[in-house]
């Protein structure tokens, strides 16, 4: 991780216990404890914007940062504008298994749940 201090993202984005547990196990499987979960918003998808999540070890000085359950989450400032109050959850079951982002800032979303506006 970087040696400089990044801004706290806890007011912008939160992570449920279930999501933190799953992300932590995925990072452990990667074998690199310095990885953070990057959450980003990019143009695209059927509603105009789409979520992107991936592991990243390159943390910029202006990234917002939060930690939950031993998992570091980073968000770039442009994406943070679209994620106010959003949260990441993970459900494990026969229907709807996987990660989902609950975003109260979204005014419209698509049927697949992967894009919003």
C-alpha cells in the first residue's frame, strides 16, 4: 500500500459483513494481502453508468479509502460522486448469488442490475 494518507470513504460507501468476508477470502486466494477492492463507476451499460469492481494495489493520493472487516476499499473521486451512501453486499444462495451494490443515488437501473443512471 501507499505511504500517503487517502481520504476516508466510509461516508460514501459501506460494505456489509457478508461482502467483507467474501472479498477477504478472495484476496487471500490471490495470495497478495496488499490488494484493495477498487469500486468504480464507468460510462456504459443499458442505463448509462455501470459498476466496476476489481482488486488493485495501485492506490492514488486522491482515492477515497474505507476499511471493513480487514478489507480495504478504494474509490476514485469521479466515481465517488455517483456512490453517495451506496453499499456492497454479498448473497450466497440458489437465486441471486453474488455481489450487489445498493445505491440510493441511482434514479434508474436496468433489469440486470449492472447499470444505473
